[in-house]
């Protein structure tokens, strides 16, 4: 798969933060490894999938190893990646082979697995939605319901899994939701204020009824989020918007499940927005095993 650039700088920041957390600071120490492993001892280790899933974030492995070596003063560890981000794996598949100081590998182990398991889990969850929607005109989107500090990596994992990113944050897309409507007085008022203050920023409007959707389009919105609508109401709303004669993208959001995905896709909706891709995805079980050589 291609078309989803890896966020190297974000991954490097996360790797440093995670190593500092595990070592008690970037000048900290792995007391067990330092006491038991001679710095000159070399080892070979495999990073292995323990469960079926989709891999994402494999460049994290080398980033963590390099940072760990710099922190501990150890020699570099050679990392040979054996899989491709976005590919499916089975239990027992080797994702990477590590060769170098045993102490560095052991100190980096948990940080590698924590990050990699998390983002592979997001990619795996996303792939399930992408497969259910295959053959339809509907795409699965992520949300801002991400792990603090890991948004770029988790959204990368969504792309690797076959989904599409929505907005990255509060800065790149304006999204009028229920509290904005209440505070501004109406959908139209909220839309007009945003357009006046930020004329070049895309605006999306959340609606809960056909009437609100029609009002949003009349105000100028061209991306409508239909919140917690049944498939029947969603279909009615899409029909009303098509009758308005404008080119409008429509998203369904709120309470969506894999079991109901095809029913929503059958309405002709463009997107299904699924917060669970990032806020509830189980990790993919991944391990690091030393190899006898």
C-alpha cells in the first residue's frame, strides 16, 4: 500500500517521551539490564505478531532503538524490517529482526511494543470497517478522539488500515456542533460568524434533522454531518439535500457499528465517522523474542 506518509517527527517525539517515562528521565537507567547484561553481549531478536491483524508504524522500531542507544551510550542496533505498513499479518509472522547489543534491545523492548501494538491495533480496527464498506461508495473516517500526544501516529494507522482522516485538529476545519449552535443562536448564525472570521477555512455542520440539514446548506455549508440518525432518516436527509441542487458531502456519525455499516452505506452517504477506530481499538498482540544463534 502507498499514499500514507509516516509522521517521523511525531514518532520521534513519542519515542523520546516514552523512553524517558520508562527510564525515569533521559539520563535514567534500566536497573535490571545494567546489573545483569554485559554491554558487550550481542543478541538477535525477532519482533513477532502474536495475533492476526494489520501492521502500521514499523519505522518506530528503528527510531526507538536509535534513541535508546543514544541515551545509554550503547552501540547501534541493526533493524531489518520484514513486513510492510498496511499489510495483513498472521500469528508467528516476523515483523522485524534486530541485531546488536542485548542491553539496548532489552531497554528499548517495552517502548517499542507499547507504541507498535497500539498503532497496529488502530490499523487492524480500521481495516475491518474498510472491508465491510468495500464495494460501496462510502468511506470510513476517523475523529479527534485520539490518545493525547499520539494523534499523528494514530491517524497514520487509520490511513494504513484503509480509512481516511478527517480534520487533524481544531485549527484546520471548523465544525459546528450542537453546543456551537446553542451558543451562537442558530446554525446559520454560527456558520456566518465562522465564514466572516475565517473565510478560507472549510466548515462542516452537524445536524440532527432534515430541517437542520436544509438550513445548513442554505447558509452555505457543503459538508453535513448527520448525527445519530437512523438509516431511514439519513436516507430522507440525503434525498432532501440532493433536491436542494447543491453538491454536498454527507457524513453519518454517532453510534455506528460494523453490523450496521452496510445499512448506512446503502443510503448513499459519503462517509461513516467512527470514533472507535482510535478511542476503543484493542492493541495488536506483538512480542519481542530473543533467538538462539
